[in-house]
C-alpha cells in the first residue's frame, strides 16, 4: 500500500469518492466514443444522488466526459465548458438495485454511436466500470485496456489473446460478458501495455468482431 492509497488522489474537489472517482468513471466512459459526445445523461444512484451536488459530483462527471482529469482545475468550470462545446447534458436520480452506493449510469451519444456505461466509485479515487451497453465488463483505469464487442462464437477469446501474444502484450485481467448464448458478447481486457496500431487494425477487420476500443489508463494513476 502506498501513501496515496491512504490519503487519496490529487484532485479538484472535496471527496475522493464523489469527486475524483466520479470524474474518473466519466473519463473512462468518454473513451468509448470515437468522436466527441453531443449528448450525455447521468443517472445518479444512492449516495451520488443524495449528496453528489454538495460534493461536486455533477461537475466532476461532466468534466470527465469533457476529457478533464480528476486534478484539472477546469472541472470547476465544467458547466460553462459544456455549454461552449455544445454538449447537451442532464442529471437524474435513478435506482440501480443492489450495487455500490456511489454508482452512476452514463449514456453518451453523438450522430454516429451511443454507449451506456455503469460504474462505481469504490473509495480513495478507485473506480470500477462493471457494465457497458448492458453487458458485464471490468475496467479500473489502472492500466491500458481493450473492449471488444464480438459475436458469441467458439474460439473468439483465444483468437484475440493470440493477437495480443503475437504483439507481446500481456493480459493482466480478462472478463467476458454476454446477454445470451450465440448473441453479442463483450470482452474487457486490462493489459500491461497498449496494443500496437497494427494489432488494433487487425482485430477491427475480423468478421466476428463488431468494434474495438483501446482505452488509455487514467491520468496520474
């Protein structure tokens, strides 16, 4: 355990859970869109809904979607920056069931794509994104990651792992989620280093893969 694990991350705002963690979840969610978001809806659950406004959670979430790191002073100006960027945004209180009290559902979209991300701020600035587009995922932002949406057919995980191995990329964690057998499945992989551009392009051209997103680690982590 390091010093930052005890005192929390460098951040803007009063709370590592409600501010830094919120910004980090939104920052990760933003990476799923290839182009800037035009519309975002935040569904605040539990403690986020009850005390988030006083802790700056709304500012942090909006700042994260705008690409601001948790320690970026401009988070204080997130609403003004969103207006300047033409980003349509809204917040609502939601009930997401038996999940961590610091949980948010983020719906992002632009003219080309739409994604829904659910993540929790679990303390000390640490986060877990555990659902993407209704499918199980596992992202912490502590290392580079890949998200791969693919057809649920035999051998896909092994083939993706082979591409990473050929690129000398080691897999730290892999989680696969599917709604039903034979439908779409989502593979989330946290890796020791980023996959090469050639490796990414190869994956994108495989017939059974619908899309791939390479996510950078959180700034300052």
